[in-house]
């Protein structure tokens, strides 16, 4: 038996499964990334997770498993209700199945919630007890941390910050909403509206292209309108932005911050910092490990 107590933090994505072993302080002792099996059925993914765990931890020393899944989980952290980008995932009793195969306790959560928890524990949100995180990716995910704890609501679905309404008459969203924030600030929205990947706009802004700089300023102002609603409801101490688009934060944060201050003058007379995430694509894994520590070992 090794001296250091560890848990697994696992991030399940459409293209990769990321596994890490983490100690109580959140240090990652070792990590392994394997491709997500195709087709990505529950059976195939579960099999791949168990095989990867055996590779990393042949002696079965890690005490528990936290796992982030690309879609909502139930509030008990047991069932993957549906998974975006994975085949045939509907009400998969993921925790039960992994516990039966690994003989260790398992807790699961939505991947954006895990990312928020990771940033709160070891990333940009460390000095705050109350924060929200938005992941600006293919879609826009969200996480709410209140008094240091993840808030998921009575059915596990709270914190879908990308689905708040920005424009009542805007484009339809597969959530059922129309004109949701996601339809304006996601990677897909940028591709749809401009014909270009956000990365191209980022590269052009880096070269000082005035059109690209203007694009990002407009992007920041649009995102600020969505963040204003969130700020009025939750009055967080900070907002953390992750996901692929956050790489271009230097080009949109000044305009965003200015617009946000203008819109939330009354509820945030001090400052409401908007911070780029720090953990990159490790955030989900880190947060999943935190989930396991909190659920099974921290009173």
C-alpha cells in the first residue's frame, strides 16, 4: 500500500478519456489519456475507463472515483441522464456500474460543474467561496459554487448558465430555448455568424488586425450582457471563463469588463473580476477528484 492517499479524477469527453490520481491537496500524481472508444456506447466507455484505471493503479490503491460526464447527471451524482457527443447515453447508471466493476465508491457530475469545482479548488477561483464559471466551448456550460460547494439544485440540472435568454427572438437552441446566450458566444455561434473558427479570429487579433480586434470587443460586450443577468441573480465574488474561446480573453476582457460594470452598477459597486480559467483542459479531472474527496472523505 502506498503512503499517499489518492482518488481518481476522470473526465469523460467525446474524443478522449482523461484520468488522474490526486492527493488530498489536489496534486496530480500521475495521469493517462486514452481515446474515447468509437462508437462511444456506455458499455465501451465503461470498459475503457476500467482498463485505463488498471493501467494507472494496478494495486487498486486509489480509494474512490470522481467522474465528469459531458451532459447532466442526477442530483445524487449517480446517473448520467444524457451525454452530448456520446452514443446511446440515456439514464446510464454510471456510478452503480463502475462501483460493481472497481469495488470503489463513485460520484459523477456534469463536466462543466467539474471544471468549475476544479478552478475553485486549484485554479483561478481559489480565493473565492462564491463564484460562477462559464465554459465557452462548442456550447456554453456553467457551474455555480456557493459557500465553496457546487450548487446543482434539486434535480441536478442547475447552473446551465449558457441557456439563459439573451434575445427572445434569437436563433433556436437545442435546449428548447430561443436566443440563449450559447447562441451568441459559443464556438458554433461564431462559426455560424462569421464563417470562421474563433481560433482564426484569435490569431488575427494577435497580429493586430483591426477587424478581428473589433470582433472580440463586440464579443466581450455581448457576453457581458449575459453575465450581467448572472451577476444580478447570484452576486458572485468572481466569474471564471474557461473553454477554448477563453484563450482569446486578452482581446475581449477589457470590453467585457467595461460593459459589465456599466450594466451592474448598483449590485456590484466594488469590483466583479472576470478571470480567465487557469487549469485548461485539466480542470474537469481536478474537479472530479475534488468531488470524490468531498463526497467520501471530507465531513
